[in-house]
C-alpha cells in the first residue's frame, strides 16, 4: 500500500515524516508504542488514520480504536478527524460513534464485532462502560459495552498527563492478563487483546517505548514542523501589585488590541470562573468608551468559554467560536477586535487559536496547554502576557489550603520559565518548550524544577480482580462490594471541590394523586429515559446548592410552586436514587449551614434532575435570578440538537396504542381511589432488549434461529475462532430463544396460532408473562439437544451461559418466575447452577473475556432482528 497517497486521501494533507515513521516502524508491523510524545499542534489525532490504514493493509491490530478525550472539552479535533476518515474512505464497514454531548451515539460500534470502528468518548463515558458501569447505559446492556471495549480494542488516551489515574487503570487492564484476563495461554490466543496508546505533550510518560520526534531521522525537516516548532510566541511577565486580577487581565487584553483599534483575536485565560465573568464585563465597559474623556465607543466581539455551562449551550457557543475565528486554521476575516475569555475548559481538547494571549498563573502542565492555543500554525507573531500577584504566602505554610497549594505550585512554574531562551521577552515557542523538556530528562536539578511546577497526580485506588468481578455482576441490583467507579477514573482529587451535574426535565416521575413514587419507580423511569450528555451542566456541588436554595426561596415567596411539590431528584452515578427534594425543604435550607452541608454531600458526584418549572438557567449557566427564562429541555418534544433516543408523553386511557416506538416504561402520575391508572407517562424508545421480540414483520422461531446462526458463523469466520468454539457459538445461536416456545410467552406477545414465533406484532401483555424469562426456559431445551450433548463439558458450560446471558441477565442471577418446566425446587437448583457457571467461566476467561463472548452472540441476535425489520422496511423510530 502507498501510505503517503492513502494518508493524503483520508486526511487531505500529506503525512509528516513522523507520521510516516510511526506507521512503518510500528502500526504496519502490528506494534504499538507505549506513548506518542509529540508537541501540541503537530497532528496527534492522525493516529486514527494511521491505525485505519494499517488495519486495512492487514496489520495485526485491534478492530476498534477508542479515542479518549477529557470530559471538559466540547469541540475536539478527534471527532472531525474520525468523521473525515469515514467520509473520505467511503468504507461502509467502518463504524464511527461519538460518545459526546453534541453527538448522538447511534451505537453502530456495537452492531458488528468484526467491523473496524472508531469511538470518540470522554474519560467518564468510556471508563464507566469499561468497568461495567456505563453512565446512561441500562444494566442489561452494560456487559455488552464492556465486552466490546475490553477486548479487540486499542484505547488512544489523548492528553494522558491530565488523567494519570485513568491511564494507570488502562495500563492495569492491558498488562494484567494473568490477574484480570484468561489464565490459560491458549485461551488468551482466542480473546483479542486490549491495548493502550498514550498521547502526551507535557512530559508525564508511561514505562515502555516512547515515540517522539527524532532529528536524526528527519522528523524536524518538514516545513510544517519547522513552522510550528518555531512559531513566534514572546512571553512577558508582569506583576500586578495589588491590582484586581480581572482589571489587570482586561487592561492587558485591551492594550493588545490597540485599545480597540486593531482587529485581532485575543485569548484571555482565567483560573477562576468568577474572574472570567468579571474580565468579560471589564472589557465590554472599555468598549463603551468614555464621553467625559472623549473616548469613543468601539465595536468589539466577546465570548465566554467556561465549563459550568449546559452542553447544549456550549455546542451553540462552539459555532460562535468558529464564526469568530478562534478555531485553528480559520480563514475568518476579522472586522473588529475579538476577545475570548476562557477557563480550564478552553485549555484541552479544543483547537483554539488566537493572535495574542493574556493569562493568570497556573501550574506548569496547564501553562503548556495554554501556550499551545496561540499562534498555533506559526504564521503570526504572538504576544503573551502573564500577570501575577506576587509570591503566595499561605497562612499555614506547612498545611496550605488547596487554592494556596495550587498557587505555590504555579509560582514554581514562574521560576521554571527562567530556563527558557530570553532577550526582552521569553521564547515560549513549542520548539523552546520541547528543548526544555529534553534537557530536563538529562538534568536532575531541572527535572526537579519541572516536578515542583507540576500538579502532582492524585492518589487513586488499585484495580483488583475482586472489584472487577463485583462490577461485572450487573444483574444484581445491589452489591455491597461494588463501589462507584469515579475514583478509578480520576482518582481522589482532594484539592478539587466535589462536582455535580444538573439537567432540566419537563416530565418527572412525580405522582400528583395516589401517593409518592417509590424509589424503584424513580430509578426505573430514569433508566428508561436516562440523562443525555447534551442536557448536562457540570459545576461544583457548593455552587449548585447555593443556586438551589436561592431559587427555592424565590419560588416559595412568589408561591409559583407548592411547598410539597417535588422539584428535583438526586441520582448517583450508577442511577440509584439518593434523594428527592420538596420545594419547602430546600427553601428552609437558607441560613442553615448544617442542612446546606448535608445537601452538598448528597449532591457530590450526583446528577440532579430538576423540574423545568424550577427554572434558574440563563445562557446555559446557573442563574438564581432567571425567573422569566424559558428553559428548553430535551424531553419537551420540540427541536433539540441531537437525538436523545427516547420520547416521553402523557396519556390517559388507551391513548398509548398510537405509539410509533417501543414503550419501555410506564409511570402512573395519577391513580384512582381503587389504585387504577388515570394518567400515565410513557417512555418510548426505538428498541430495547425487550422490544426486539416485537416487530412489524412477525418471524417464526426457526427462521430467527437460522438467521442468528448464520450471523454467528460469519462472525466466527472473520475473527478466526477455532472450529470447536465456532461450532459451540453456532449451537448457542440455534438454541438461544427456544424458551419462546412456552405457551405463556406466545400468549403474552400475542403470537399468531399458525406457528411458533420469535417476533410478533405484539403488543406485549406483560401480566401474562408473570415474570417469565425465555432465556431461562431455553436452558432445558439446550440440555436436551443432541448436538449440544456432543460438545466437551467446558464448551457446554459456555453455550449454556451465552444462552442465559443473551439479554444481559445471568450475571450471576436470573429469575425463575413464570417458568412451568419443572418443580420450584428443581428450578432453584438450575438458577444456582447458572450463577456458579457464571463464576466458573469468569474465572477462566476473565471479566472482559466472558463479556466479549456474550457480545458475539448478542451482536448476531440483534443483527438478525434488524434484518427482519429491514425486510419489512421498518427501521422506524420516534
């Protein structure tokens, strides 16, 4: 394959020498370095194109590439690159999915384990799925996601220095085959491995091979590399001597624009959200002019880019960034001075580019990121002004507060800047920063300076087999040994305030007549209609508490809502209900420090689902005074930027029968005195584990089994499964739905009388099922099958588990309700054996290995269901 031409076809530009070398020396040979250490702005995201071309050329690489970015970023080059590869390659097999706020996850990456796929996601979205705890994923689908991510996958961790705990977690999975994977070497040859590639530009590196620019191999000779490494960025350090930080930042930014006379892009970085707001206002005040001093009004553009904004509005703001020319490579012709005021959310994962920059002092790793966001392409002459208020003097030097500790680390970074080339100003070009890094590797004193200037990585818990086993038991609603996963993703961040997520909803699981909703009802409702990334606003928990209490007091005084009205639910990361809140209770927290602290504790790392009538949102930001703001919600039925994959509506009587989607949950909002539903909320989705048994095209069971077996054999052939395992998988496919032969199941799904059906038009009459699980009923049929009996005992075990688990149950438990195949005592014995079988197989294959086996059958089953719908032309949706 002509790599150079193919790379240009995929990306639109010729490969740099380092990109060609990474392909030839590693990817084309099926090898992956531990780290790719390339300065910012030199195209690290091209790793996706390099992987894809090597995979298509036959290299022994993972079929799935997962590109992980930090959660704070909204606009990222990774998504653009992935989409371009899909478009330019015209490869129908290639799946591209983005688990990000502004994109819908169409879950194409789950459809075919044999297809190449690029998945772009955040640390939290990918990490939670990998640990069988997927945020926004139902318990039944969690092992499917984990199996597809934990095997045959290359994780590319961008800006890995920002999330060392997550990097250590991924390393433990990659290198812990004996502890976390299959014990037998032969078995390891069957389950494709999990691999990790870290991308970094700041110096924290893993053990192993580090790929970096090498002068001797000509990597520095490319014109693009020369231009970007030598990009002019001259830093001036200015003490502000008691001047307010917002005034100092605004003053310097205004001066860089020629006091509003020069059409330039000025980027202002502030560590504090409050300072960013005030700086923006100060710049806008300057633009208004001063009539008394004969200073005319100036037309300018300003934009705020902060993290504590709802993702929907952040996506809207991203479009404005492009319009204002703040994205790298922009050809926008400015007509007036333009100012972008950003917090840490503008430091990573977004290709910002400005002509000049003003910033406050932050630790070294953040300063490097900021410097990469000015004169990015090397075709300008950037002035960078760093302001500071002098050396920090903590009240207790031996025990500084978090903010004081951060300031002390940042101050060390100020001293570190003295090691860079300087004349009247300091050279902070990428080339100068690279040379400093290389010198530090050989100079222990300089290395200590770098370490003193860098935020130490947070402490994090070790990953153990017992923990992963506990997380993988997804069919258990509760498990005392199953902790929440955030510490394994981001560590114990002592210095950072706890975070909370807020979303607004029109429809809430609140009963107006007939008593309060139960804990299970609330959890089931939000599992059916989970919070979507595009709805989320993330900020500090204390800030949410302050806002909630202020809003509640305001609404209580205005009597706009009743004191007993439930206005919010707090959900744990795994979807468990922590608490619900009445308006009166929140309003009474005002002035009560103890109750506010309790509230803050409840909301730490939680998702707060707020009644839209509670309001308090303006321009995507929390605003306690935003009374008249018309808050848009993802469930209000109006246009929303992305497809959230569910719809909620209110019905009375039999109005539900006109549904175009699948009713996945029904909640009674009003009950009669006799306990009957008067009014309900219906949650509808396109498809679920349960709804795959209904289809506009009824399908006989034998045909469904035949199609699923055909799909399984195709999968087994492509991934080169050993013949005996391929046969076992085929037997599981041929028998997986035998339990649907039960009269109870056929009646419940309103099957026709002319045969035994796997798919019916429905509707499902759930009471007729009496809790019957057809997967459990299929086990007895399988044990009687002659081909099954001919399998070795270890493969019989695998077949029975795959059948029991093909809808996400039997991990480790499955219910016996409604099964009439045997006396209760025998059914209980079979359930116990199902759980023990799960334990034995998990011990042999490892948590991700067993989940991968399950994913093979589930993918085949779901593809045969989609094929059945296609034959009726019923892809449908809502």
